[in-house]
């Protein structure tokens, strides 16, 4: 009786809302003492009190996969199905970060795609720390924006399979969403401008490539300004030509650092002077390509929108650049990136890849989930096809070959 | 290299080739790749002994051809 869904509740994604949590996990939660004692007869109001008492996130932990109170509350919310306004209140509240994350998680599970993006993206600006319980039972540190990023990009979180959401650019193309606006847009601009001032103008790019860049206009960081796409494009054409070359390559190198240490970069960017009148599209987009959270999404977008022209152009630019003056690190990075681009083109799915080192030594990491440099020495060319197959699988999982 | 058989008594019977010095966690990954479930959802047992992720097959004395039980978390 206590475990039945509210009879007045609507079905979510075509099923009983509680079925969003899979059977085994659901049974575990029903047998959990927290559920039995605290979550009995909860209503939306009393749920808020319980949510305020939360002090950590997590999925299941321990040998017997015990669920966390966070999971119990999620299942309770699925069971009673609070109104959307209540959930939005949970998300908007600033004081209790765990209530916020609870609301965000519930929204991600039950909300429509546009709602998900609309309500979860502002939470990217929340940098507060959270306590996450790992599956071993230990706690680790995470942040609100990291959790939100996980919710928006991955399809599995806290031991619950998240419903599929379309990529952001699909929705933008359909007109259901506005282009992404980030609070860091200004900081990126300043950084680009600094770079531009430091270096001399490079060779001018030919105009044909301008056209490919136009779709990027719509992916601009226009948080504080409501500039129209047309004006952006013109400005882009006029000014970008000269800067794009140099900045593109430089940004790649820098982007990697950004991947590695977002906080450091954020502080650095904030210290720069603000200069609002500069064109920002291209550079900003490229920066965003390197930005942690948008990495996967932007990569896809880039590939789909620009296609081969861009990559070919980059390669040419790279080759041209190696002859002219440039920093050696950029050259290595560039070659690195171009090869990466080429290989990425053939991959269907995108996964944000972090580069552990900044030199050009790991050029050969094409389609592997994990870096596996000894591809040839890991037995994948074993005479016996079965063993070769097994070794290929092992290599993709990061294991040593069979003996 | 040894081959281990995992059976969940509900229709999934999987033969996995692995090394003796692989850990149970690695074995779970291999099983996950073959069955399609997630590696962290798999539990490998033998009667009531639940095998822990960080211990090698050799230490558990799992030999070639041995049958293990496949359960889900």
C-alpha cells in the first residue's frame, strides 16, 4: 500500500513514474529503513523538510548496494508526483543546495526536454560543493555544476538510468530553445582580446570559409547583450578573418589547460580587462568547444555544421603555421588536434575527451574508449581470431592482453 | 589464460576468456561487454560467497572452466 504510486499521478515517459527506477533498485529502496521510517506518508510539504535534512548525494553503496536517502527521496517524489511549480521552487531555492539538486534530478527524470534544459542550465552557475557517496561507501567532493553537467550529458547518474534528452543543438535548430548563453562569455572575450593584442596579425583567410562559420553565430555567449545574429555575422566577417587563424590554434592549446583546471582559468579570465566592443563569435565558439561542460555538445555541433571544410582548412592553416613563426607547443598541439579532428570525423558518438598530457606524443588514440598506446603489442593481431577478438575487447576496456 | 563460465539461471550463460591475474572487477567488465548489462550492476557469486572487485581470480582459486553464478545488484 505504501509503495503504490499516487492513483492521481500521470504516467511519465509512458510508464508508472516509479518504474523510472529499475526493479532491483526499487525493491532495495522499499526494504530500506530510511524509506520505511521517514518516507511513510510524506506529502510535498513534509518532503521539503526531509530534503533540507539531506547532506549527501549518491546512488547505492556497499556490498549489498544500500541506497542513499537521496535515492529514497527521489523515489518518494516519483511516487507522490509534486506539481511542476513545486519542483521549480526546489530548483530555484538558493539556500539549500541538496534541495536544489534533488529538484534538478527530479526534473531531469520527469520533465520535458525543453524544461530540462531551461531549468537545469542556470544551475551551471552554482559552484557550491557537494558531498557524493561513492559505491565503496566513501565520500568524495563534487560541485553542483558538475552534477548538473553529468545530468545533462550522461545517461546514467546515481544508479538511475536517465531518460534520453536530445542534444541541445537539435532543439536550437527546431527553435525550441534559445542559443546557449553562458555567464563566462565576457571572461572569454577578455582572454581572446589579450591574445590578439599580444600577437601580430596573421595571414588573412579567404572568404569562402566564412560561410561555414555562420551557424556558429547562433551558439554565442550572449548573456548580457541581445545582439542579433545578423550583426554578429557581419562583425564576424569583418574582424574575425584576421584573428581566427591564430586564435584557433592557440585556443586549442589553451583549451586543454582549461579542461584540466577550470577554476584556475576562470580566475585568470576574470582578472582581465573588459572590452565589450570586440567581435567574439569565432573565438568564443572555439573556446566553448574546449569548455568542459559543452565539450561533447559543441563537438558534435561543429562536426555536423561545418563538416570537412573546416577541418581541411585547419589542417592547411596548421601546415602554413608551422612554417611561419609560432610557439612550438602550439605546433605540437595543432598537429595533435588536426589528427584528432580527422579521426573524430569518423566517429558517430561524442565523448568529452580529456588530454592528460599536453605534448604531441599521444597522437595515436583514435577510437578507443581508454588510451591504449600499445595497440599493436597487445595481442590484437594474434593468429587465432577468437583470441585476437578477445584481446581487442580487452584493449578497449583497458586491460592487458590474454596470456 | 583461463575460461570462466557465468550462468544466471535465467537464460544468460556466458563464457569469458580472461587471465588469472585479472581482478573480479575486470571480469565484470568483460561480462558486461558480452551481456550488455552495466558492470556495476553485476554481482558474481559462488553459492553464498560474493566475490569482491579488487581481488584477483587467482587468489579466489578460480580455475579454467569453473562455473560462477551471475546475479544482479
